[in-house]
C-alpha cells in the first residue's frame, strides 16, 4: 500500500461522530498498478493516481 514513486502511505486519524466520540480510521492512497516509461525503459510500478496524472501530463507535453 505504498506509491513507489512518491512514497505515499496510509494516514491515520479519527472518525468524529455528532456526539464527538472518536473512533480510529485510515485514509488509504488510491494505488494502481501501471506501466511507466522511466529513462527509456518500461517499468511496472504501483502508483497513486496523483503520480499517474503527473506522468500523463509529462508524456503529453513532451
């Protein structure tokens, strides 16, 4: 559950109900397997959607 490009991992916090009772929860990064070109070589990485979007922008403008 880690983005292999930016290192994004799950974050922790609390759900807070109307009565202010706190229960533990996790926010998970949106990770997807993707094939990306790095230094002219195709690599299969697990990337978050933010990194996928950035990679798409870089390829599109290049």
